[in-house]
C-alpha cells in the first residue's frame, strides 16, 4: 500500500498546516511559549511526514521527541484555556469583531493543533514508545523557558514584553507570588507529562482491544 494513501501521513500533514496557519495569521512573537510550542509542532511533524515518505512507514520518528512535543502543545492548550481565558468559549470571536484574524490564530494555536496532536498521540504509531523516565527530560524545556524569562527580565530592563504571561510578572504581587506560580505549574506539568505517558499506554490498550482476533485454522 503506497504511503501516500495512508491516512496517518495526511493527518500529520494537516497538523503541520494547522500550526503553521496559527503562527502565520497571528502577530505574537517567538517570546511566547504558545508560538514556540507550535513551532516545535511544525518542525517535528514536517520531519515526520518527510520520514514517513522516505521510509514508506506509518510510524513517526523519534518517539521521545514526539512525546515532548505532545506535552508542550498540551501545556499550551490547557494553560491558555484555563489560566488565560478562564474557560471562555473561543468560538464567538471567530466571526464577529475587528480582530477575527487574531481570534483565528489563537483558535488554531490553542485549540485545533493541540487536539489534533493529542489524537495523533492516542491513535497513531508508534505505540507504547514513551517511558516514565522521559518525564524529567521533557520538563527541561518549559522549566528552562521560565528561567530564561525571569533572567532576561532581570538583566535587560528595556526588553520588549519582559513578562509574556501574568504569572511571571513580579511588579504587582512580588517574586514570592511568581516563584509560587512557577512551583505550582511545575507540579501540574509533571502531572500532565504523566498523563501523556498514560495516554500512550491507553492508546495501546484500546488498539489491542479493537484489533480483530486472529482466526484459528
């Protein structure tokens, strides 16, 4: 069966298009974790499409990196929806108002792409490729991002957008609040990383139960 007829390849190409559309439509800079995580999605899944075509396989490459990208885009979606948007419905702004392009950008970056990546993680191969020991490695980037934001703001007072997110800003509630928020987010990210590994195991279990039993001769 030619690789171009495999749904997995087209699904991953659609993920690339979704993330790239969100980045292109918006005006947010690379200073935001949202943009960085979607850049990771574009880079990884574009590479996956190339790998799949070149090797004639439906398996995505570099399972550990795939897990990291899945975690980062999951963080992006949940932090935006829960902390930044307070659970607001993202749909109304897509069709009304002068900032429709920004709303569409946000919709692709925070909703469409994360959901597509999670579906990819749950349903497509390779399965059962993540490990609990991967979690500390995955967390290096979001924790490093927080460290860079705080160090950059302290060293360069005139840096544009010194605090991309309110929970990094010490000017109103002080550094105790900021470090408390970072500690809380770290715990939450550990839980999310464990969920990503668990979803890999769940996808394997579901696939195994849905697979037809072999017919005995």
